[in-house]
């Protein structure tokens, strides 16, 4: 596996180039699924991959004994080019997945650090890559064979992300993810580390099955559970094992009138995902649109929690509403920079503030989702 500990960005990129090998990796077999190690010690440049090599790479599907999907290598014994180029692989026990990412220029904001939306997109990428590595499906969304037969897809019901230190442009991070299946939904957890192995973020999410024809939620049956549970940890493993952690807290409905609002946000074509509805990460941006600018200028987002109630389609128009929420052991302090609303201060701790968010269809329409964000004051260095 590529080691990035203590590497600067140029060294990381050189290591990345060395990792992109045309030498066929060693194929392993785990539970009837072809699993491929993505790195090799060869330093061959990726530009030397021939067109015929690419054209000969074929990925087909067949069902194993439990109805799962298996990815076949091509007839010449080589693995998928995708697996060779990806900087990720299953853990030795096959029950979690780790992948390394370099923060790109288009993933950073005005502070030259990754945005919360960029972090959420990378979490989603790691999750999709895990299920593709497991061979569940070629749609990238983790549906098993039986789920596709029943026209079921996974949709996000809840997402909680905490970032303790944002990676900067050019930094390399590693994301580990794993999931636990249940009849009413699947929980997927994440841990984010920097190049030194320090944990800089954690996340947890809940996913439920929805019928893609009726757009109604549906419980998974025994056969689906059998297909996916073999790849989940045998004992519960939580990204947030602490009692009373923020990921479990209920989000109350925002009382109206809200202190801040941004009306008429429209779902664009670019916001749609493979399930043909607005991607779950887009909602984070919608929440932040109604936040007061003085908070954006002086604070950075530390935690975000979203509860998804309805899906949005192309051309849907929504309103984003936001109000201040007092934190535990907090007291209101004078109006922030003379504007409406107030900030909060946690006694004897870092200066934080918290907001409740509400997204609904425009014109007093039904609730789309609700959220909570917690912010810390930016360092003055």
C-alpha cells in the first residue's frame, strides 16, 4: 500500500505516479468475489498503458451462490484498469475500505482548505468505491443483485459529519469506511486521517432502501441482508462510540419566522446524481446559503447534521431558513456586528455557535430536510 506519512505534495504526486502500474496485480478471492490489490512496486508511467490494453479490459457480472455480483477480470488475466489506478483497497479482513485522496484546487474554498461539501463528496466516493470493489454492482450505488431485481436503490436518510482540521489544497488524506446492515436501513461510518495518521474528521450516515419506480421507502428482505451482511464487521464498530455524541441528537423543527432566509433556490441538472434526484451533498450548500455572512467570515464549519425527509428533482425550487440555536452551557452575547440575530459563546471553551436549518419547497411547501450546524471561530494566525 502506498505510504504517505510525512510526504509533501510533490513527493505524494511522485508516489502516485509510481503506483499507477501496468503490471497485472495479484488477484485475491474472497467470498466468491474477485478482489484486486490496486498498487504495484513498478514505476512504469501510466501513459504507457496501451489502447489495446484498455480495450481488452472487460467487466462482466454473474451471480454467486447468494445472488451477489462478481466482477470478472478479462480473458488475459489482467484486472480492471479502474482497480489499478484507484488508491484504495479493502482491509485485510475485507470488512472496511481505505482510500487516499489528494485535495484538488476545485475542492477548496476562500481559505485554500477543502470545503465541507468537498469532504462529503469524498466520503461518498470512498463508499461507492468500496461497493464496487466488493463487486455488488456496476451502478456505483451499492445495490445488490436482489435489490436490482426489486428495483430498489439506497437513499440517504441522515448524515452527520465532524471536521476537526480541514486539509489544504494539495494535502493527501485517507478515508476509511465500513457499513452495518439492518432491515430498516444501513449505517455507514467514516474516519478521515491526514498524511501523518492523525484523525481530522469522522462521519456517520444512515441509508434506506427506496423503490425507484414508486419512490417509496421499503424494508429490505432476508435475501438482501444475506447478500450484504457478509461484508460488514461481525461486532458493531462506530465512528462515534462516545455516549450522547452529537450524531445521535434529534434535530427540532425550526420555529418560524426564521432569523435568516434564502428563497428560491433551484435544483439544477448538475445537482442530480445517478439515482436521478438531487444528490445529498447539494443540501449542505443549500443550508449554508441562508447563513449570515458575518459567520462565514469569522467562523468555520465544525459539525453538520442533516435529516432528509423528501427528495428533490430537477427544476424544484426550495427555500432555505436558518436561526440561531443556543448551545449547552451557553449564553447569548451582544448582537453580532450590529446585525440581527445573536451569537453564542461556550463558557471556558472555544468560541462556538450553532444554527438550526430548515429546507422546504418554496411557497410554504412541505419540508425537504432539516439540519444543524456548529461553527468554531477561525484562528487568527
